[in-house]
C-alpha cells in the first residue's frame, strides 16, 4: 500500500509527478477533530485535562493575608483577554456541541477563593452553565467552603481536597452543609 493510500488520499500521476486530488483534501478538512478531553466526568472536568493547581502564595499560614481578605481574588484573577483564549480552546478540547462562549464559565477548578492557581491552564476549563450541578451552583459551594475555611471550621488542605475530589459533595464532606 502506498503511503498516500494509507491516508485515504486519491492520487493522480501527471507527467511523473504525484498530485493529490482536491476532493480528498476538502473531505479531510471537513471532518471534526476528536475531543481531547472527556465530558464523561461532568459536572467535574476531565482529570487528565484539568487536574487543578494551587497558588503557592495561599497556605494555611497566609489565609489572613490572602483568601480571607475581602476582594483579594480580584487582585489575582486573570484578565478575560487571557481566559477567553483558553475558553475557546477548551470548548474545542472538550468537544462541546454548543460552542457559544456565553454557555460556559472559564472556571478555576480549584477556586481562587480556596487558593487555586490563577493562570495555570491545568486549573482552568469551560464549565457549562446548563444542568443541575452547573457553574452557578459551584460558585455557591465555593463561597460556602471559603467561609468555613476563614472561620476555622475547615482547613485549607481539607477544603482543597474536597473541592478537587468532587465539589458537589464538598460541603457534606467538610460537615458544613
């Protein structure tokens, strides 16, 4: 089998030169690429694509200077000029059929409110607004867990672990629901 036949490209021999015919090139370009990331984990991200990442500036010892300071996350949140590029690529990587940017939040899997890395692509993914366990519900869980950490009802490490394991059960795992 020729190398070209292996790729499904019809070929024509013209004056001793091999020329690929246009229809095969167009057909190949029209095929959708396979998603790199799985939606099977929703409402969580694919753990291979988006495992989460921590901000080294946020530790149990720095809580009163970081996440427990009102408005602190605004000082570390990346600009939309950065996150929108990641969101567009993430929608492709996750193979979402709805490609409208407004259908997703470019979410920090480990929230900034709990010491998530602000700009690490391993901590950012396009979280859907649709469904029962959606981006809006996660935002309320993040706030409740942060409040518990700042009140000393949960350690930062336990809160981070609970959120990264399954944010939908984090409040009950931490005993704050």
